[in-house]
């Protein structure tokens, strides 16, 4: 997990945590897109998208495992 932000909540299911985190990070991306300084915005967006991608991959792997 990135040191930027800790998103885990006390939700009963890990899949729900990842879904909530992906939504929260996507909303944060909207804020990053509004940054007046392009360099700051791009650095932040790159980090956020890396976290979103990690969460989405973890969620996909668990969902595929549950189907087996």
C-alpha cells in the first residue's frame, strides 16, 4: 500500500473495502485533475492510478478465485 493514503476501513468483506477504496481514489483523482500546477497534478495522478490499479487487480483476483 502506498504511503500516500491509508484507506482500509472496518468493513466486513475485503472485496467491499477494495471497491470503496477504488471509488474514493477515483474521487480524489477528480480533485487532482483540478490542480493549477500541471507537474503537481501529474505526479499525484500517477501515484493514485498506481494504487487504483493495484486495488482493482487484487479485487479481480479474489473474484476470479471465488468463482472456482
